[in-house]
């Protein structure tokens, strides 16, 4: 029984599928209906497909009608993709966001596994199939996204009446946090994995400190040397890149030229390497004596080169970073004399030139950061010690309650999980999540 509902005397009967009508409880035919029929009876919900879940659950991929602008709820609408992994109405529900696309196939996040719960997924507005207007990203901000989640929660909470936990990874963890800020009473708790909080994008010190200490000195030196070597061979590298573009049909209208596209690769190498690799992968870094083709192939596999085709699926993210979220910025003194496109350090460089960019304003993001630090309740942040994004984390302060920031040792951006935490942190994280979800020992 949801903690939000325990003050209602008749709620026990209602949640069990009965209605109190002047005396004895009688079966409620609405509660007895098939779960798919009950979900599809919600205004604005339509079914795309149903699939079986991995452990006997039922998985529904759905469209949900949303206002393009929540400040104008009677205005234009769009169809947002959502998913429901149905385990049981008596179980808690995890509201999972990855901040980009929705997984069209059944999958279970770590919090859902730990809780034995239901899982609701949401595709972020302007990604995948959830696009209000492909030529107008002006409603792409954290407040609009939080309202998307709030309306989905409101629509489903009568069916899934137990506690809800918001959760997500990376950008999805940021989205889960922003939602809690604007609607703190919707969720009983939040679990955010490797969610950065960039309150000052011009402050390079945290990222510099990370890049100058992560891994081994030999590995850091090899990456820096390869960045420089690739740029010193610019003519050869750009030739290889132009040949690749000719063969594949790649274009570079967003960044402006094949030369700028090439430069985006070595510019990003150290960051991208540590985001997805470990010290065990240092042996694969080409030496500066490698052929240009070998270096080019390694950059292709590790960083990519910001062609229009590579950027297209996630360009709304770059717009959002350029206007509100901020982006990581770190020192490149070892290659500064070889760089010709310093604008590539900012997300705005990866926004299509036909899209109007308003001035950068991260005041809402700063307000959320301060709220987490000073006022939040029941928030769990799990960061990776070897993840560059974790160098600028959300913080827990004296004014927060049951808000924890934990770091998993020897873990990068893609390998993060509660299970990777040290034993004491893992125990606290797990017990907190179970408590927030309303699961005592006898209910797990």
C-alpha cells in the first residue's frame, strides 16, 4: 500500500480490487479487467505492440498524447513513446528514463530487478519517434520534460498505486533528478546513475583533475601523444577521412567541413576513451609510429568524427546542452597549437546550422543542483571513479535528507551499477531503495 494512500480508510479494499458500496466489499469490474484493457482505457494511450517480458511479465510499447507546450495544454500535441513492463499492481514501479530513446524491447533496469517491480519507460521529447516538430526545438527544456513525466505518472498511478521510484543512467539520471525537483511528491525516491551536474561549464578544473590522474601515467601519456600525432598528420588524416566520406556518403554540413569533422576526433579521444574503456584497453592504443590508416581506424572506432549522419540521432541533446545543460570543458594545452576549430569544444558546434539557438542559460540547472544539495529527500547518486562525467556530480548537503552520493571504484560510465559499490555503500544503497519503495523484509 502506497505511503501516500495509507491515510485513506477505504484504500485497502480499493487496491485489492473491491469497491465499498454501503457495506460489504464487492468486486470492482474495472479492477478485474485485463491489464492491457485498463491501460488502453486511459485517455491518450494507444498500443503499438505487446511482447512477453523476460520472466513472464507483460511488456507494452505505447504512444501517449502530450501537449507540445505544457504551458498551453489545449494547444498542439505530439505522440510520445512510453513502455510498461507489467509485473503486478501490488508491486512498486520504477520510472526509468535514459534521456534519449526508448528501448522497444523488454528490459529490466537494476532498481526494477532489486524491487521485483513494474517498469515504466519514457522516450525523451524530440528523440526517436517522440518528436513534436522536427524544425522547432524551443520546447526542449527540463521543465517541459518533467511535465511529460508528471502527466505519464498521473495517468498510470491509479493502476500502479504502490510506491514509484524515478531512475535513469547518464542523461537519464539527470532527467530523473529534474523531474523530482519540479514534482517532488510524485516519486518516493530517485536512483540516478552517473548523472553529471554542470553548473559552470567554463570551469575546467574538475575535468582536468580527472584526466590528469585517471588510469596510469603511461596510458594518459599514450592518449595525449596520439591526439597530437593525429593532428600533426592532419593532411594525411583529412585525406583518409575524405575518402571515407566519398565511399559512405557522409556529409559535414553541421560542423562545416571535412577538416573540422576530422579535428573533432582527436579533440575528444581522452574523454571518450575513459568513458567506455579501462586500463586493460590501454595496450590497444596505437603508438605514434603507427601508420596513418591505423591511427585513423582507431579514432573511427573510439571517437567517431561528427559527420551529419553520426550526429543526427542525438542532435537534440547538443541543442539542449548548448542552451541549458552545459557540456564538459577541459584543457587541451598539449594540442592547442594544432587546433583550428576551438568552437568544437562546445555543443553548439554540433547543432544544425538551420536551428535557431537561444542564448545559453543554465539557471534552471543550477537551481536543481542547489535543491539536491540543500532540500532534496531520498535521492541516491551512483558515480564511477573512472568515469569523466562523474567529475562534476550532484552533491548532498546538510539540508538534504537521505540523499547519498556514492562512487563505485574501478568503474567507468558504462559499467556502473549498485552492485559495483563497496560493500557498505552497496548495503546502504540497497536498503534505502527497498525502504523508499515500501518493501519490508517480508515483502521483498
